[in-house]
């Protein structure tokens, strides 16, 4: 799997990734926050997208390329700082799509956001093993 420069730029760190699951963490920095002092929703969406994509990659044939085709996220409470974690899992890997969910927890362990994401095989690739 190729490394993404955006993951490094945004400060996302992988804790684990295997068997259709992935966990990432983010130590919130000032540049992650919007004008009201909480983590910008786009940062949380990018964290969910990255974590879910890695979970998806662990459930499909090696070398297969996928892209995000849908991301729906519900922001449940603001994240003011500290270390946050994203837990993603594959719900279903089908012929052409992988459906995942990702939950983001604030530093105290409270659920801050929940996302449902769909990834599709890119042209010339199949999700068949």
C-alpha cells in the first residue's frame, strides 16, 4: 500500500490495521482548529475517510485500488483538543464496492462523530479475490 503525504501533513498516525479494521489517532494541533477553537469538521471527515480507507484496503485483494465514492458524517459533539481516535470497520465488501463505518472519539472517549463511507474499485480493478 502506498503512503499518503496528506496523512503525514494532517498528522494522522495509524495504531493498527488488519482484518477489515483500522484505528488512527490524531494529536490535535492549533492548525486543526476552526475560528471557534474546535477541530474543523473537514479535518474530522478526512480522518474518517483515511481510517475507513485503510480498513477497506485490509479486506480486499492486495494491489486493488479504491476511491471514496460517498462519505456521510454526523458530528455529534465538538472536539476541543487532545488526542482523538478513529475506529473504522468494513461492513461489507462486495463486487465493486466496500461499505465501511468510522467512529471518532474525543480524548475522554466520548463519541464525537460517526461516518458511513463507500469505496469503489477504480477502473481496471476488481474486488474479487
